[in-house]
C-alpha cells in the first residue's frame, strides 16, 4: 500500500511503566492534583487495597465487590462512594473488570440521570467527570489506555466506547501480574495478541499503530510461553505487560 502520509494519532494517557511503579502512586496523585480517591478492585485484592489506604490518607474508600462481568450496580455503588467522600478521582486496580467499573463510575458520579438510561445511551454522560487512574494487574486487556468500558446490566452486556472513559494516568507495574495464575496469564496474553492483530488488520490502521502492533506480536510470541511456564519470571511478565500496553 506504500507509506501512509495522512493520519491522526492521539494518546492522552500518561503512562508510568516498570516493576515497583505502583509504589509511586502517591507522586502520581500529587502530579494530577488528586486530593481524595476511591479504590475499585476485586475482593482478592482487598487486603493490599487496605494496606495502600492505610499508607495514603487520600485513598478514602474502596469498592471491592467487582464481578468478572462487572455489573452496572457496582459502578453505581462506586459513584455513590465517590459522592459521599467528595472524591475527585477513581482508581481501578485489577483486570478489565475493575478498570471498567472505575471508568463507568467516574463518568456517572456527577450525573442527575438514571444510570440505566445513560447505560443504554438514552441519556448523555454529564460534562463533568472524575479523574480516572488505571492500575492493571493482568497483561491482557490494555483497558488502562482505552476509552472503552464493558459493562453488564442484568443479563445484558454492552461495550461502550466514549471519550469520558479515557484514564488520565496508567500505572503499569509488571510485579502486579506475578500473582496471576498461569492459565489466566495465557488467556490474557492471547487477548493481547488478538488486540495487536486486530489493530494491524483494522481498516483504520496507520503507521504509528502498526509499529505498536508489530512490536506487541513479536514480544508476545517471544515471551508468552515463558510467562505461562515460569509464573515468577519477572522478565517475561514485564515483556507481557509491555506487549499488552502496546496492543
């Protein structure tokens, strides 16, 4: 097809990447001017979340009942916590489910509308939203740098694409993925591979996204098996976290 000389590219999320980066959450909050934040995580992460809250008073509340297919009710509860605590940010820590819940909660906290009507697209998201910080614990969804939230309402499941969901910051710490079981590491790694291939095949592809897609595929093919066979191999986990981010 030759070189494409006409494209638009934007990446509005500031990314902090590297082993141990989650320990720098405090300085990220400083930089973003966050005074109060609600944590969203899965119940298995709650002990670590409580340690984080004890260490930084700005982490004022937590919602830890995120389900594998996150329910709108969880986002509504998180938004209620944000209002009660006068929070100015929501931090999603976990897989796609926690991050998607944090995104949706941040987008509806200031809404006067029925959340179900907003969910169905019958009512708009409000103009004002909370700051979203995403801290992935799996190397797969890449949700920390997208404006997509996958949310369920009863048996219905919607993938909603809206700029209001774009995080302001992503802290990608490969050490956070060490606790992920081998099978999940494989499944999420294949998810990242699919994202990279889909990006490359997309009719909307362009040179910058192509570079990332190619790099992601190469990195996944070189490291996924090691991450699966040697769950404690930080080098392989770091490579997978990087590839997922690129994908």
